[in-house]
C-alpha cells in the first residue's frame, strides 16, 4: 500500500508535522512520502493524474 501526505503550510508548523510523520514511517514508506516545496495546483488535472498514477503504481 502506498501513502501520500498532502499538506499546506503558511507558517511552517504543518510542514514540521509532515516531517515528523515521515520520521515515524518505515523505510519502505519513506520512499512514498513526497514533500513539495512549491504549491501543487489541484485545478490542473495533470498534477492530480500524477498523484493518482503514483498511488496506483
């Protein structure tokens, strides 16, 4: 099973929690966690398609 963590952070606290989650995941799951420094445009179907393709692969 693949795990995707999507978050939005204005102050940095949510990013900190996302990193804590990554530290608690097993080694196999760490490869599945992607933290993007740039915002993801969820109105662009290409971005959503990439996430869905990753989860389904």
